[in-house]
C-alpha cells in the first residue's frame, strides 16, 4: 500500500471547520481591503522607470538585504519566511488533495511529509533566533510592543507546535502500515506513552487547537505585523521607479492627504528592525533623532488621519501634519541616505522627514531661527550666506575668467556654488579649479553674477517653492548660454542638477552633470594633467554623502589621489557606501542640536586612528565641519584637512608644494 494521509482522520464537524475557514477568509479579504484603502488614501506621486523584479527577489525572497551586515538576522528571516511559506503551501496542497485530486501518494507523499516537518522545525528555529536577537544580542536597542511583536511570533510558534503534536498523536493512535516519513511526528508518537484511545482523544483536541490557531492567523494576518511581507514586496517593486516631478501642494490638499501612497506603503513595510537607527549619524552622535521611532510616529499619525482600523472612522478633528512628530528631531537629519541604503525593504525615512519639514515650513512653526535666516538670505540674496549678489565673483579677483554671456562662450559650465564663492577660506578651491581646467586644456566658462544657489539645501529642508524658483533661474541661464555640460566641485550642486532638477514640471533640458573629481580622474588617465607630486604624506579620503552614497561616485576621487606621486592613501573603517556623515547635509549647517556631540569630531577621530596626516574631501561643507573639528577635538598640528581640488592644483608642475600640516 502506498503511504498517504487521511486529512480529516478522527475529526467530526467538518462543516464547522469550513464555516470557520470561510469566516477567516472573509476577515482576511476585508483586512487587506482596509489596508488597500489606507495605501490609496495618500496623494499619488508621479513616477517613471520600471518595476525591479530582481530587487524583490533578492531582498524579499532571498533576504539579501538582511544578510548584509547581519548574517544571524538573515538566517532568522529566511527560517521564519520559508518555514511559514512551505507550511502554508503544504496546507494548500492538502486541501487540493482532499477536495479535488488525490495526488499526495507514495514518493510524493514522502517528500511532502518530510518537507513539512523540516519547515516546522525551521519556523521554530527562526522564532527562537528572533527572541535571542531581541532579548540578548540587541537587548536594550529594540522596543517591543506586546501585541505587535509577541502575538505574531507566538501564534506562529503555537501553530507549529500544535501541528507537530497533532501529527504525533495521530501516529500513536493509528500507526500506519508503512514507515512514516515524518521524523518529528514519529518521535512524538514514541515518547508520548499514551494508549491508542487516549492518543485519539488528545489528537482531536490538538487538531482543533491547531486548526483554530491557523484560521486565527489567516484572519489576523492583514491586521498584524505580518502585513509587512506584502507591503515590503510592493515597496521594493516600486523602488525602481523614480519620482519624476513634484505634486503641487494644492493637489495634495485637495486629496486631504498628508503623505503619498508610497509613504503609506513604507509605514506598513517597516518592521521596526532598528537597522536605520543603527547607522544614523545623528543618533550615533547621541542626538534625539531615531529614524525608526520617527517612522513609527508618522505612520501612527497617518493611520489616525486616514481613519484606518477594523472599523473605518475618520476623526472629527486631527492634529496638523507639522505636529505629527514633536520636538527637534525632524531638523536633525543630515539627509545622508544611509538609513535608506541599510533598510532591507528600501524604506526611506529621509523622504518622510522631508515631508514633515515641509509641513513645518508651511506652518511657520518650530522652525529653527538660523534656518529661517538662511531661507530669508536665499530669498533675498540668492545664496545662504547673506552675500551681496554683486560679490559673487570676488573669489576670482585677479583671474582672467571666461564669464558666459560677457564675451565668453563654452558648452562646459563650471558652476562654482555659494559656499565656494563667499567663504573666504574656500575661495581657494574654485581658483584651484580654474588652474586645473587650464592645465588640462579643458574649455569652460562660468555664469558669474548670473549664478544663483543650486537650491539643494532648500529642497532638503522642504521649501519646494523657493527651490523651484532657484532651479528655474539656473536652468534658464544654462539654456541661454548654450551649456551642455555642468561641472561642479560641490556634491550638493552635483546632486541637485543631476537628480532634483529633472523632477521639476516642466523639467529643464537634460544636460550632462559631473563632479570635478570625475573630470580630473579622466584628464589624469588620458595624460592631459601630469602631476609633479610633492605630497609625501599619508592621506585618507572622506566620502561626502552627496557625492558617494547619494550619487554613487566613489572611485574617481581615489583615482586622482592614487595618481599623485608620493602620496599614500589609507582608508577609514567606514568608507565608500558606509562612510560616516560629517553632519553638514540636510540644512544641518544652520541647525544645532540641543544635545549630543559633533559628528565631525567622531569622523576626525576615526581618520586620525588610520595614521593619516591629511584628510582629503571633495565637499565644502565636509571641509568646513572637519576643519572646525580639528580645533574643537584638539588635533591641531597632528592632522589637517584639505579639499581634493586644492591638493591636486598644488601638485601641478611648477606649483609650490603644500607644507606638511598646513
């Protein structure tokens, strides 16, 4: 006789079971309908691009994002996910076998039974790992909600255990005439010690407990933490779509929504795993920002506002969006993007933070004074440093500079940027850039006094109206002068021109956008920029967030440094995509935290530990923060900070070599 399993052996009242199954299925459908209504209640983003099926496969099904940097967490996730999926598929196949086609026979049944036992053990092992990580490895770093975190896992554990007990008691009560291919069930049958009648009675009890728990899980699924499996999959699929334009505020208000549909999806995709917080530079500097908590608070606000719950009920009155997350933490984000890169589900806390900032800017409430002054300066003077418009070319005093529209024409525009133009210490950088353009015989021109702020910080703090105005002025100037390539030494301008301007409606004409480090690397590789050396020092490179993580440029500045004779390049432990933010992005140049320590000081200590004598960067804000940290952290005379452009210019033939420690 071929081995098989009788589905309802020893079980009466099958109609009751199917009635309860129908009720559980109805609650499942209703629950997802309520979730769908919540997701759709956000305002629609205009996006372009394609769905990234590969990302969903790697991150959701294979757990690649979790395994990266957390092998134990990846193993836990894989064990729970695939244990659950295989047990669910096993139940589905059993139903098909019972109601439609009897195919679970012979060798097919042997594989089926063994696989389900293995899946149950994997599920229990994954749950054990989850508790080990939460209460031992990550003790004190994870917040636990009784219903949200315990109910889901304990219900899964009970389903697996009760299933094993029901299986073992069945084998004890009615041993089959063939070797049973279910090792766990066989072991339970052997150790139970019950008589056949007692085992049959116990089997009936545990079968119903297992069935009721399984049906409860089906009904509870869309209302539980488990919904993140669906939400995370959808969010990962949408990760390949780029926001193509801003949705005007009037359209958002007409929809009575505070966040986008993608934001609502992200709120439900978040499992509160804490990975975003663990890499947040603000949090690591002991400031009050914790991206995980902020997402949780914003998600709770959005659900209350949308009336999400078992019964649909919109509140008669609700707090304003500007009050969704209280305190200063919305201003502490440096927009470095590390949280988004670290998240296995591609959730972007910084997108949510930007929306919260926009609400505060619009309401005018709880906006830091220095930030307000910066915005006023940009509005009046078209730069954040209150520099007179007529002084934008002061950095070029004594230089015969080709100004586009004033007797010069070129397809390549060197966009200088506000900080390089007005900060007297940093004015040496654009001067050095001019010498490099000329040494490499690269034609260029500048906009001169027609240049205005790129607006990256303005966009980052949520002032979309002012950002759109600035972008329009710059785009019109580029178009008027026939510019086809924009080169900038500032990663923030680089990011704005390449990634943000294209989302305006209507979007300005596409132009090549490059950071100066990329241009220098190409010129050196082509032999157009010979370097004489003179830098006999150990150097480490600090990756600016907006050049590296936000724009993907890591190798070009390192290629330039390696081309300098005599220079020895060493890497900090946190480099490239894992680089630690200096604390200057996202408007933080104008926001001081009420607690914590300076991020730049943490970064400088890390640089000093490598034995480097010189920290090189390629961003004006990184330079300013790190140079200040040299003084505040007590490293004067031991380590110096320099911009990449200035260092390379000093290595040109005939240039005076930099003095050690200068």
